[in-house]
């Protein structure tokens, strides 16, 4: 890439029946199953994992194959919106407690 970093992408999607490799704008993109991800993790040296659209299979594979490598997960858009709604659903009883209602009505 522009700053001399070697970037690779792995798309973990169970319906893929076989592993595929493509190049997109100079970036190697692997697609495959959890087993394919484990193989890639075993044979490639990485210094950090950046994950978007995280799922338990990804985290489990990384922790089992390369447990000491840092993992960064980022969410935005609809993924965050769903999480955000669930978070407020849990907080709603606190948000509308008697003390807060009284403070709002002052």
C-alpha cells in the first residue's frame, strides 16, 4: 500500500464452497470458510488484525491460531445502529426511573 504496509483481506463467509484469491486495487483478497481462515492464519505472518463485520468464528480462529496478535474491531452504520438500539433498550428502565422523571419535570 501507499505507506509500505502489506494489507490482506479475508472474507469469511460459510456459503463459499472453496477458497478463492483475488487482487483488488493491489490488495490480496481471500474468500473462504473458517477452515480456510485458519489455514491462512497458520501460514502468514501478521502483526495486527483489523476486523469489520466480526463474528464469533473469526475471533475464535484468531485466538486459537495466533493468540498474541492484537485485534481491532470497528463497527459503523447499520451494525452500530442495531447495537445502539439494544444498548438503549437495556438502559431504558434506568432512563425512565422515578428520579430521572422528576429531574426532567423540574
